[in-house]
């Protein structure tokens, strides 16, 4: 499945937008085009604006190490200069049969600093195998993050054995 974002072409734009990925985007008669997630920042920098229909795919950390208490930066897909709000955080695709010990949260500053968007006590026991997903409890669902913010997964308690899972963030982007 390819995730895409509906975007509005800049005023007066005609023709096609060719991203560095090689994808060619042609807006429809209303100036709307669906842009693959990997090309959104480039399209935004070229003048295209996201059409916010609700929650969007904001970031992901594939293969997060759930046996580490080190900060793990979550790559974000937010246009330069845009603020954003996380409305949902989901973890899935664990490498172990039964995440049993890992606990920790998501922060907007390194070293478990700043605001805990997901509290330090969040447990991941709902992840029983690669085909289960767990929606995390947001501690401050109304917190808007500053432009160019970095978010970190940082566990307070490691799993105690090798374990990975994928972290997905969804939310609203404010231009």
C-alpha cells in the first residue's frame, strides 16, 4: 500500500510536477494531485499545499529497538516550517512473540525531555506477534509541535531480550 497526501497546486500552476523520485504528478482540473508520502516535502517546497482532510501520516520508525533505553529519533514527514499535532501513535510488527517487559514513551526532546506525548509508563504487552498492532495512549493529545520538531521513542524499561517493532505516527499538519 502506498500512502499519499492530497495536495493543491500553487496558483497559476499548469503542467506536471516531477519529483526527484521520478514520480510525475499532474494536477486535475481543480488543481488537486495525490502525492506519494516520500515526495510530500519536496512538493510542499515547490509550492504545493496539503489538503487536510483529517489525520495524516506524520512519521514512522521502522525496526525500533525495544531492548534499548537510548533515544530513537522518529523520522517525520512534515513540510519545512509546518507545525503539527500527533493524534494517534500505533506500534506493530513486533519481532517477538509477546512483548512482555518493554515500557516507555514518545518525547519532543532528547533524554526523555520536553513533553511526553506518550507517557513513560506506556506498556507494549498488547503486541503479541508480528500481526498485532497497539494504539498507544497519548498523554497530551492537544499539544501542537513546533516546526522542525524532532520526536523520540525512548523506553524507560527495555524488553530484556532482542525485540523490534515499527512505530507509526498520525496527526494534523498546520501550514
